[in-house]
C-alpha cells in the first residue's frame, strides 16, 4: 500500500437540517450539531499521524477538520473537491416541485446521461473532471502516505465510483452521513475502498 486516504463528508449545517438545497454555490457554516460531529471525529482520530489534510474551498469542510488544522497539520484547500453545483435549485427549500425535478435528473443519471444538469449547475461528468485533477495531485506526492480529505456528499459518491471503477449511475450505492468516513487504500494505480461511511465516532 502506497497511500491511505481517510475521506469524510462535512458536518451538519442548518441548511442540511432545514432541507434547503446547498451545493457548490452555498458557503454555509456548520451548526451546533455539525460542530459536535466534528469534535467527535477529532477525538477519535486525532492520534492518527496524517501527513496532509485536503478540503474543498467551502468553509463547512474547513470547520469540520478544524481540530486537525489547529493541531498544526499541513492543510490545502482545493475547489476541485467542492460539492456538485445544483444551479437554479441552490438555496431553495425542498418542495414537491423540487422533489420532482431531482427525481427526473436522478433518473437521467441512473440511465447513464452523465451530462445532465440543472440550469446553471454541474453534471456528474463536470465534477468527475475536477475530481480526477485533485486525485492526480494526491497521487503525485509520494511523501504523503496518510491523508485526511474533507468534502461533500454528492462529490464523495462520485469519487467512490471513480475509485472503484464503477459507472457513475451507481453513485447511490455509497451512503454518506455527515462526518461519515470512507477509508481508501492506494497501491500503484489501484484504489480500494476498505471502509464505508463509518460513523463509530458518533456512537
């Protein structure tokens, strides 16, 4: 094994709790629950000797791994790890109209139309392009053996499809609770998912 990645989704935000759609264009803060989730994750994993922390450019990911940053770990922000942009739906309350629109686009994605997107938003193919860019950055740094990544639910699902060489139509097979942990090993050019949505720190 050349590298091991600990990849978590950010903690809860008020928009998560309220059912308001947030994607790449909404830079929300963690709420009290999210901060507690982040603290619980730090308590359980603070003694793991991470070489580097990577987050998206959005502050909910920075806040989730705040304990590691404050402990002095090397940290980089990369917009390639941002959430999928939901375009015209961002900031809107979940409603029957929204549920119908998301059902329609989900069916397109599950049918293999990875270019489908909402007006002003991104498609799975758009997100995959930028995810592949940051994966190449991580692979190019042999000195970083143990890495912590904090990102977003939909982008995380797509990343797991890339890592497991599965079609993006199967993104829904990868659950993602707030601060749920995926562990991924890299040997040569082969990624292997070794843990899925681990939430032991929340028990």
